[in-house]
């Protein structure tokens, strides 16, 4: 089996899918009106605002990692290691920012913490202020949104890691005389290293590609994602390509650095499992923990509540009042009654399903190739499935729009822009790293003998996949499939560039509703997205 | 009549021979053991038979038909894996019925019950695999492999995962099941006891080569090579010269009778292999000093240091004490000359 | 595994085809910034008279529309681009993105409404005005001209629509830059003025809806915006007022054009003709506060506001080609050297 050039088809497919479009963008960035030219690149290098935008993207991402970690890691410890009333339900509620797609979350923040949002109005009223107490704009606003939506990565990853840390290691440290805090810093946290690094990577990449928050709250604050869009809107396509390449380079360097760091320190802690949660003995402490827990949950759920509330508010009935004066079901009625509003809902759902199924298929294909058949290109395939991590949505959208607006089948290019293939394709590419990682890991844990056993019992490859591999990978497939589905269904960044009439998704419809000042409709769409994501997550975590 | 045949089978991994020019035959309905230390190529041979690996050269024939190019799926061989590879998401009945997908549900249920009864697990259909003991899991694996009525049954170290206390019983049960099923069987083991107890014939492999193939008795009594002699049963080796077809001269001019053999050139150097039960203390013979004495009930194993090596022998416990100078003689039936 | 993948892709294709491939009326895809209300109204009215055409509009900013038409050049998906200032259409025509088509109503419009080469035509005139919150600011106190917006009392009370995605804002900025010009390269005074405006500006607002919302909620009380939007908001009860700048205002020629490579050319022509017909112009004038570009509609059928606006409005002279040509550079310069620098 070895020595034969297996995996070439998969490698070529992934190259075409994730690398080729990026290459086209790189080529376009050094192509002038008359042949090759570095003029645009030089222009980029000369312009301080471009560097400002690049630096803005970078430091926002790094600070987002710090903030999200500072919130998520302690929360994980509290909910994993302390026993108090309501721990289970609160522990689940705290993860709920994950069900708010980026655009929807930003919208909820606007109505909640924006200048004329609930909270601002309340504070303004309570202290009889002349003006709104704060402005939700610029870097602080972006960081607030990022910290809120991304601490979940740290929270979930750390909890998962804590659940696996061997209790005997903690006991060993304590028997060696280490205090509780030195056990934490010298044993527990280092053991959690891989999980924390993974969460940091996810946060960093998501922040770097974050579009909705800077788009809506950025004001004059420059980050690369919004810079690319405004350059493109201004008609300077070549410069937009250079900016796209610059952002992609930063992202790829980031990915490489993170991977290098995590390969330096892969600590495997396999053992008898985590110690049970510590029951807080003193009633005061228990209740204090519970109160803090509920308070955190309330803060976390405020955006969701805001969104639900707004979705019942008819258009233009809420102006300067503290709370909206009228509530009806009209907005939801409009979603169902008006076919042109229902259509985006159906579009988003089918495209997300197709993209998710395809991404799972690619993941299974890659998992089989890497783990089972140990093809020579395994490393390459592994890296290729990770590349879309490092490609911010804006970059991917522009890359696809560039690559697939030309008909050159011999070069692997077809006109897909403006057809209904392009959005599912974009979602698929963004979903590949989400599905490939867990599925490959799942394959590694499967006994290879099971495949051979099935083969020796007369099961074909397809039957083995269906009857053995997929049922065994079911938890991983469900979990990453749900995540991929939720990501695709809530996608805004790539959709806004690539949608057509046939494929306009919910997020574009939300933006359109916002353009019309139909905040109730926008919120109703947001609530639907939130429920769909929550449903998917519930399926994904069911065992 | 030879049912399964292996002809000049060779397989290399990264320029390293795993199996080298192995030729073997198995008679229909009999059991062959592939015996060898780890790295001897026995598992690779089994996997080549199963079709999980493709040979570089050579053929596998079933009933005279070449199946070398066929996939594991189309060979219709049953396989029992070392770690059983039971599907953890299926219960016992579903595991055993896995290979019966072509049949009607009733036929399937009947066949599952039949093979489960064969391995003495009747009524276990609904049990979860994780609830079973190691021995039961092993028998489920055998039942699963037997259910589709394979042409050949292959077993990879079938007993190695069991507690030593369980092994003997399971071995007997396995042999009984194989006899009842009457299927042509090849299994891999590194334990000589297991090979002898389960198999009709044993093939000894070393470094990818077939050293010798035969019944247990043939291997024990007439080892073809030094390796077989020492790997199969206990043996001591003494260097000497073959002075006649049935005599070897050892150190200090002592001459011992050996079994006549055509393998060794007369007058040339020879290794004389002796089984412990063939050596006796005697008033005269090969001189040596007892260095160790291990009691096993009424008899004991003695280690005797002689010129040019150590000889192990079995004798009544009062035969000698550690430190005694002794003389050794041998019965020619259990002393074989082997080419050095 | 490749088999699995191909099955999935095949399934997806069939599903998509099942969803997309409907027989029946000719679909007509319209890219337009005119908003759901107006587009729905026009779609219903038009389809009632033309049952063989199914109008499918996509709501997007006018800059977005240009960007989209440009990126779909190889495989155009839209048929008609409906709405946006002539500056954008001039650029689109220069990039060969449009089809030349002279509709019958062209003769009934003033010279300034006819695009060069017949590639596009103005169907509405959109005057830009100073907007204020009429709850917070009395009509008498509102700025009467552009320069009064710079008065200290409006410091940090001005909201400006984020100009990059907005044809309206680009036109207003273009006027403000051109006002101070003595030669086509003399942009200094204009940018100096915009720098002072930046100092007055509390926030650049992402889209028109947010602008209206923030104005209504009094997050800011003064803005520069277009008249039809304000009139529509007024009709819905929003407390917004407007002033025509006394020194003259930019009137945006709001155009329509057929996209080159349109798949439904005949239907596109019928739509363009209908939008510019007396019936179509009156519909949008009455219900959507769009100022008709054609001048041959009898006075007695026009709504009162049209007559009032036509009487009140003073059109400032503008070099539209210069704006179309230099506009992008001006915006880049503004973005790099003016935005946020007045603080």
C-alpha cells in the first residue's frame, strides 16, 4: 500500500479549493493595467493609513485574545471545579454567546449598549444625564463585542481540558507540598496548555477576520477587513487585492506561529479523569457563588433578551422612550407571510446543510487518507485543511469572486460568481477546518482493526464507512457538523460579497432590513437565526 | 488435499524483508499455526493471506484458484483480530450478524444463534460488547468471523489478550469450536504451547523465512535448524565435530551418539542439540559442574556448566546438588546434529 | 470517499436546480438602492400590468450595485441597475458595464438627465438638503446654508452617513469640494471645509436607516442628506425637517441603466420604459416622494410637494464629469487626511 501515490486526488482538490483562489488574489495584486507591476504594493507600503489598518487588525486581535481568555478561563474553573446551586444550568447558559451569529450579536449590542440602547437609556435616566453616558464606537466597542462573543472558546476549551486533567496529578502535586495556587500555576494550567492555545488561535483568527463589529461600530477606527471593503467600493480593485494579501499574510503568519507554539508543547495527560467538583462547604460561599453565577448569566443573556424584545416591536414605534411602547407578533407574521422574506430563511438553511454535509465528507475523506491509509501527502493534507482558518471571510470572498468570474476550465476556473454554487462553496471552504480537525482526531482514536474486521466480513469501503466508521465517529460528526452548520447559517462576511437573488441568505436580509430601518424585522430574523444555531448546538452536544 | 496454498510469498516494507519466499500449504479442514518470535513475519504473512497487504511477489491460492489480486472483501476469509476489533457501537448479536448482510432477517437471526451456540454463548445476542469478559469477547470475535461461513479462518494471536489463568480453558474451547466448524484455519502465535495445543501443523518463521513446517512432534523430534530446535521446546547446544553419521565428538574428546542426519557434512563442525529429558547423570561421560537446580515437584531442572557451554537436564531431585562435579550422557533419540 | 463527495455534490446540484429552475414568467433582476417599500410597490404595480415578467429586486447601496455589476462582468446576473447618482453610472459606462438604450421618455427630460451615449438616464432628481430633528431644533434655528452647519452650537451634534458606500454623500462632498475650486486641481479650500465639518461630526453612520434612527433618537440633530428619504420618514411620522441650502444644492440625477450582458434584455427595456413613463413617475412621486425627472407631466396631476420643491430648490452648478473622474481619489484623500482629523 505504501509507496503508491495515494492522496493525490484529495491534495489537488484541497489545493484547488483553499489555495488556488488565494493565489489568484496574489497574482492580481501584482498585476497592473499593463502587465506585472509592483506599483500597488509600493503604494500600500507608502501609505500610513494602510499600515494603521493592518496594525489595528493585529492589536485588536491580540487584545481580544487577552480579554476573552481573562473572562473564559476563570469562568471555566468556577463552573468545572465548584459545586453550587444551579451549576449545571448556569454552566450551559454561559456558553450561549455562541448561538449569536456575528451580525446578529452586533445588532443586539447596538440595541442594548448603543447610545440609545436600553442600558444607556437606563443609566441616562437614573443619573439625569444630558447626553448618553457612553458611546459604543471605535476600538473599545469592537473589543467589547469580541470579548463577549469569543470568551466562549476559552470557556468551552478550558472546561473540556479540565475534565480530562488527571486528578492523580493534582494529588501528586499536593502531596509534594504544593499549595493550591502553585498547583494551579505549575500543574493545572501547563496541562491545559494545548486547549488554551487552541482557544487563543480560534479567537485570534476570528478577531482578525471580524467584519461585522468594526463595520457597524468602527467609526473612524481602521481595521483591514473594513478597509478592504471600502477600497473595493471606491473602485480601486487592485489596491483591495494588495490589502487582501496583506491581511492573509498576517493571518498565515499567525497560524504558523500558533502551530509552532503548540507543537512545542503537546502534553498528553491521560489518566483516571478529573477530580469531582469541590463542594463549597460554607452556605455563605455557596450562595455567593450562585449569586455571582446568576449575575454572569444575566449579563451574558442580555443581548439575547434584547433581540427577542425588539423582535416584537413594530416599525418606528420606538423613538426616545426608555422601553418600546408597543409589542406585537407582526414581525414574525411578516417573516412567514411574505414569500420574499421566507425565501432567505430557506436559502440559508439549505445552503448551510449542503455546505456542512460536504465539509463532513471532505473531513472523512481527509481523515481516512491521513490516519487509515497513511498517505505520503498526509502532512500536506493536514495543513491544507487548516489553511481556511487563516483566511478571513472577506479575503475568501474576494478570492472566490476573483477566481470564479473567469471561464477557463483547463485552469480549474469556472464562472460561479452570480450562480447558486458560489455561496455553498464558500461556506464549505470555511467549514473544512471546523470539521476536519475533530474528524481526523476521531479517526486517530478509532481502532484500525475495526475497518479490517469489517472488510474481512465482506463489507465494502462504503458499507464500512456507513456501518462502522460513521456510527463510531457520531459524536465528533454531530458536534463539528453542528458548529459548521451554525457558522454557515449565520455567515455574513462572505455572503455579502457573493450572494445572488437566488441565494440571498438571512444575514443579507437582516442588513437589508436594517437599511430600511426595519429593526423589528431584523431582530425577528436574528431571533430565528439564534434559535436555529441553538438547535444545531443542542443536537451537536447530545450524546 | 491442499486447500489453501501460499507460493513464494515475498513482502518488503521500506526495503526490509518482512516475508521472504514463503511457501506453505494447508489441508482442508485442518489448523495451521504460524509460530515465531516477534518480527518473524508471521503477522505479515497472516495479513497477506487476508489481503490487507499486497505481496511484492508470490501467490495465494484457494482450492487451486489464485486470489492474490482479490480484496479482503472478495476473498471471503474470516479474521479474528488480536484485540478482537469488536464494533463497540453494536451489541453481540449485531456484531456476529455484521457479515450476514445478504440474508433475510430470519436467516440471519438463526445463523447468529447457531454460531453463538457453537462458541458456547447461546442467548448472548442482546448483550453489549463492553459487558463481556475477555474470554467471552474472544469467542464473540470467533463467532463473528465464522458466521458468514468463511472459506478460511485467520486468527491473529487469539489468546494473547487473555489472563494466563484463562488461556488453557479458552484454548480448549477454541479448539472445540474449530473442530465443530470444520473450517480451514491459520493462526498466528508466539507461544509454542499454544501452537502445539491448537494446531494440526505448525510453521516456524524467523526473519520472514519459513524455517520448518510439520506436526508438533516432527518439530520437536526432528528440528531442521538450530533456531527451530531452540524455539520449539527447551534445548541445550554443544559444539563439536561430526565424526560419523550418528556420532559427534564434543569437548575433551567425549563422544556422544546423535540421530543420523543428512543435513550435516561428516567430518565438519556440528552443533549438537539436546533436549533436557535426553540427558542423564552418569558415572562417566561429559564432565561438568552443577550451577543451578530448579525444583518442579518430584523432578528438577539442573544447569550443568560444561566445556563450551551449558547443558540443561531433567532428573530426580536427588540426582545432584549445586557445586557437584558430574558426568553427562545422552540418548541418541533426542540429540540432533545441526549445521552451525 | 470520492464517491461520497460526488454524491453529495450531485444531490446539492439537483436540489439547487429544483429550487432555482422555475418556468413561467421571465425573471427580471433589478439591483436597486431604492428600498423595500418603493421596490415592492413598483414591483406589484408593474407585474399587474405585465404578468409575463417577474420582477426580482435586490436591495443594496448604489456603490454596492456598481461593485456588484463590476464583479459579475463575466457572468452578469442583474438586468437593470435602478438608482444611484450619475457619477457612478458615468464610471460604469466608461468601464463598458452598460448597454446603450435610449428610452422614449428621454426627450421629455432636461438635458442634464440624459447620460452621454445613451447608456443611462435619470428618472428622478434627488436634491440634497440639510436635515434636522424637528423636535430638538426649531425650524427657525436650523442651519440655512452649508456654512451654518459649521456653527459652534452644532459642535458634535452632526451625524454624517458613512460616505464610502453612499452616492448621496459622495455627491454632497463633491459639491462642497467643487464650491471652493478656482481650477480643477484646487481642492484645498474644499477639504479645509470638510475638515471643519469633521470637527462638528459626532459619528459617521453606517447606513441610511441607522442615520434616520439616530436622528430620530436625537443622538445627533443635524445631518446632510437627500430629500426623498426625509419626506418619506416625515410621512411615517418621524420628527425630521429639512432646509434647502440658500447658496444652492447638489441635485443628484438618479439614474437607471440596463446592464451589459443582461439575460432578459426585452423585459429590462420594458421596465426602464415603465419607470420613466408618466404613470410610473406619478406613482413614485405620490407614494414615494421621488421628484420626477421628466418635465412634461401636467401640473394638475402632480402632488403639491413636487410643485413646492421645484419652486424652492436652487440648483448649484456642478461639474459631474470631474466628480465622476476624480471622486474616488477625493474620497481616498478624505479618508486618509480628513476623517477623524478635525477632532
